[in-house]
């Protein structure tokens, strides 16, 4: 392939897929003046043999109008005005449009990225406000491995939404109220070990709960005592409120320690107790509007006209007058809408809560029928051990999250010390922290979130395959190129303009161009695994490029061109990993 230089071309620095999408919408309007074109989208072509970009949107327009979709596609192609952007276009299959962009467009787009005008994505022209509800541990219990998926998935979605220009409010809806506190209060008053509380507060609270819970099962009188303690708490007893507040502070301190290690931050941490004053008025309104009715002493919402939920009525108040998760979640949603006015509320929880959220969303639609807010339940599967069963310790206990992160860093430290003994002890520990935590996060984000996945230390810490260490190593390799030659981080556009000449260069650069499309798909489907797969493909394309295209030993102008491509690849890898909550070491 001949070299292409673009210094004198007059193509504006706009992302190719975006200008193509805009021109495609204009061509559709030319052919169908009343068409709703917001749904006309361009995506990367799934098979590079057929093109760089593809649109399958015309078929949805053709069907209701009883137009032959292939004929519509041919008409749109003829009306499409993109001569300076598209090298070739064709109609394929039943009405797909495939496009191939010219090499000069690729080079000009990379030049504008080098100048800092974009990093292959644009912020949205239609920003929305999202509330993202994730993590949500229970007070007085240590965070365990089951919390990792919600925490990491929610954090990654929030990061990606923000970088695309949306307003994001993150809320950690902790479980700080409910029946378990009666037993905890009873245990605290009768068997608290102060030394254990100072050493491991949540471990001691967990011990108290387990011990008291077992005793309550065997002694009905003790259970009544626990209920009495709960009633006192709910009635505002100063002693019980003081103990409860101490439990809350101890829990938050340990939660914050975990979140700090993970690099996860919340805008708000509003627990269930925050919404107490709203519960009874909500139940009363539901009753007054005949949205709920009394059944066996409880207040229940029935879904008689809903095929899926007909057999699953939802309690909003128990027979003893107590509220439950559904009531609290309705109150939480009410507060969020009044306070933050979101366009969308996203709940990130495990798949076992699917029924609960289907009930919640249906109740909300009946209660607030005029609300335009979108509600989304982003659910995920379980973490399994290598035996295919739920991931546990060897003794069968739940794996504490702090212990898991400690082991990740320890294993990574052994790997780093073996691979790079030139680093100081402090440097090895810092790299191991990044690699270990990154490996755990990536192993959680890389699979389809709705699938269970098998937790494997060997697999997640491998330096090859679709793992965080592999991607981190690709970034470190790029940084080493610049470090060896003492080159600045920003080289600028090559003086003669960027040019590409080899298939490997073009393959890598076309992969770079798809970064923004992938980010849009991540937020559209709530699936960070799209980004994981993209970064893996990008690292693979870079490996092919690096193997077959000498960089530092190349003659000019190839040397400057390839350094520029390396620089952009490193930036995209770093940015992509940051959106997954993963740090990128300079050396490994």
C-alpha cells in the first residue's frame, strides 16, 4: 500500500462515524421526508472484510412503510453526500449499508486526536442526568466478594457516562435499618467484646449477630427481647439510637477503607433509615388511591392485569405495620426524583433481585403514571469457584472483600518481583497494587454481566489473554518506548503530516477510531465488557504493529509517524482502563 500524506487536505477534524451518521440521516430525510432519523445510527462493521462502518437502521424504516429495504438502501446511497469521507459504500444483504473510509480520513482524524481535539469520542449533544445506585452493603457486616460486582460495574458505568458528558449522581444505598438491628442491639448489650470491637469492628458485629440469631432460634423469649429492642430503636430510644449510630459509623469507616482501595467514590451515601419519615405517607397514599389493599392484615399491591407479575403480589406494609424493601425503595425513588430530577435511575444488583425490581417499577408506574423517568435494573450473575459452586473460602465461609484484595496484591507482588527485579521494593509494591486490584476488577467486568463466571487467580493474573495485566503490560510497553529515548509525552503532529503505509498501521489506527462507538455501546446496554473486549483487540492490534513495524529503528518520516501512533494507542489504553477503574503502571 502506498504512503498517504494528508497535510494539505481540507477535511475538518470530525470523527468519521459521526459525520457519516449525520449525512446518512440527511439522505434518509431526502428519501423519506417524514422519517424519524434519531434511530439512524452507524456502528463499526462487525467483519472488516466488508467495510469499516455499517448501518442496519434502514430496515426498521422500510417495514412499516411497506418499502423494499434493499431498494430504500440503494436510494439512500445515491442521495448520500460524503465524497471526501467515504472511499466506498455498498448495499449488502437485505438492506445493510457498508462503508469504507479513505486513508486520508484516517490520518486526518488521528492528527486532530494528536492535537488534543478529541480522543476518538465526542461528548453527547443531548446530556441526561443519571442516578446510579450501586454497591449497597449492609451495616454491621463486612463487605464480601458478593459486593465486588455491583461496586465495580456501577463505578465503571458512572465513569463512562460522565466522560460522555452526562450528569451522574452516584448513591450508595446502604442497609442501615431493619429487623436485624434488634438482634444486634441485644447482642451488643449482653455480649460485646470491646477489645474485638477495637481490633475488627465488623467482625465483632458479625459475631454478635450470628450468636444472637442462633440463640433466638432456640429461645423464643430471647426473640421477643430482640423485637423489643427494635421497637425501642424505631421509637427513638436514646440509648438504642446511640448504639445504632456507633454501629453505623464503625461500618462506614471500614466501607470507606475498601472503597478507597478500589478508587470508588460516591456522591451520596443515603441509607434506608434516611427515608423512614416517607414510608407511612406512601402506604397511606397507595391505600387511598386503591393501588394497594389489605390482605391478611398486610398492605399488598396486586398485579391482576400483569401476566408476568399476576402470581407475585408485592407487600408494601407487613401485618405488624412494618415497611419492607419495596416501601423503602419507593420512598428512595420519590426522594431522588424530587431532589435530583434524573432522566434515568440505574440500579446495579445481582440477578436474584429481578422480581423485586419488576414489581418496584410496575408499582412506580401506577403510582407516578406521568413521570417520564426511565428505570433500569442492571443485573449480574454470580461468582463461582473453580468447582462451579458459589465462591467460598476453603473452610466454606464467605470470602471477605478486604481479604480478597490483600491476596490479589500479594500474588501480584510475587509476579512483579519475578518479572522486574530492577524495581525498588516500594515500586514493586505500588505496581503490584495496581496489577492485583486491576486483575480482580477486570475479571469481573470482562464477562457478559448476566453470566456467572469462575474466579481463577491464575487466569486473571496472566500476562497473556484477555486480562488486565495483559492490557497494563501493553501500556507499559508503549511508555517504555518513550522512556528509553527520553521523549516527551506529547510529540505533536509529525512535521510532514501523519502518513501510514503498512496493513498493520492501518489496522491499529482503524481500531483506535472505534473507541467512541464502543463507549456509546457501553452506556446504551450497560455493558462494560464491550470496552474490555475492545481494549483487548486494541492491545492485540498494537502487538501486531509493534512486531512487524519497527518504531525507534525506523527511518524518518516513518519513525515520527509510528511514534505518534504509539502515543495515541497508549492514551486510549490508559483512558479505557481508567473507565474500568483500573490504573496503568508506567513500568511492569
